[in-house]
């Protein structure tokens, strides 16, 4: 069998599988419609595109599309007005629809493990959003108004190429967990110190040379992970973080740690 014939056969197999996946998805959608169900899981089916019938499921509250081969999410997704949970992890998505802001009830949005280079500004209008995971994409920046996500509790942005964080992030007053590890950050805004409910802050795998002394105001902070950065020292004021139990410092060129930290009861400074 010559190379051209092999390619033709491979193409037939690929499109055959894609067609089967599409038909199977339509069947699932039909059953969901008949039952008037509020949840639909179309994950790991080999889908390359979404059937139009999906967008007629007006009662849908939870939609999972993880682990497919979907290249884009059509703007018709905005027809699913009752969606509270949308997960499209592990596809080949490069762009998110600009009209995501029409999903007013959305509380959980998982778009990680794709090839998204930019989050649409409209995402900042999702005022009920509690969880946003955009990890393992190609993000270099964040929307300037990300601080408008007032209900956000957890923000996962690890394993991107983010070089700077908007100051508005300090307006996420309810945020408890923030993951910014494995990015291209050389600094973090002092505005992070405004996150008074923050319990876990992960900044490992960046190029940070200093930590703002204002972080002393993070009274609920329990974990501060700073491994694999360029830190030579830490502010002694971190000892004022009443709940702090661990600081991760592995892989930093740090020589001396302030005695206020090494002597703080209940705090482990892990350099190994």
C-alpha cells in the first residue's frame, strides 16, 4: 500500500469515527430532551463539532464536553440560558465565544487544557461565576476587568504564559484559591494583598524576584508556594499572616530567611 493510499484509508477511518461520534451525541441529546434532563455529559466521545440540537436544550444546567476534538464553541451556546456548569477541558479550542456573558447563571467554567490565547473581555460580566479554570492554555494576559468577577472563589491559571496580572484582581474579595504557577511572571501586583479571604496562593515556577511586604495583610492565607523562582529574600512582615502554615521555597537562590519567619510557631519554611 503506497503512502497516498494509506493517507486515504486513514482519512476514511478518521471521518468514520467522527460521524459515529456525532450520531451518538445526537442520540444522547435526544434522550436528554425527552427526559427534560438538566445535565448532559458528552465527554470523551471523539466529537469534532457540536450538533445544533444541543442548543435547543433550554433547561440544561450542566454541560460537559471534556476530552473531545472540538475546535471551537459556537455562539449558539448562549441559547443555554440556564447553564450553571460548563466544562470544555481537553479539546483543541483556540477561541471562546465573545457572547459568553449571556450565560448569566454560570457558576463554574472549566476551559483548561486547550490552546486558548486570550479570554474574551465579556467573561468579566459573569457575576455569578464561582470557579474559573483556564489552566494549561496559551494565555499571555488576562482581561483588565477580571476584578468584576465578584463571586469568584477559585481561579486556576497555572501552566500558561502570563507575564502580568491586572491590578483589578485585587477586587476579587471572596477569592480563596489562586493558582498562577508555571507562568512568566516577574512580579505580582500589590493589589493581591487586598484578597483578605485568600487561603492558598501558588506562584511557583515563575521569575519572581520579590514578594510585596503588603502580603502581611493576608490574614487567612494558609499556603504560600513560591518554589522555582528567583527570590533572594522574603519580607519579614509575612510573619503577620496569622494562618500561614507553609511557605514553599524550593529552587530559589535564597540565602537568609528572616528570623521572624523561622521562629514563627506553626510555620514551616520548606526549602527542600
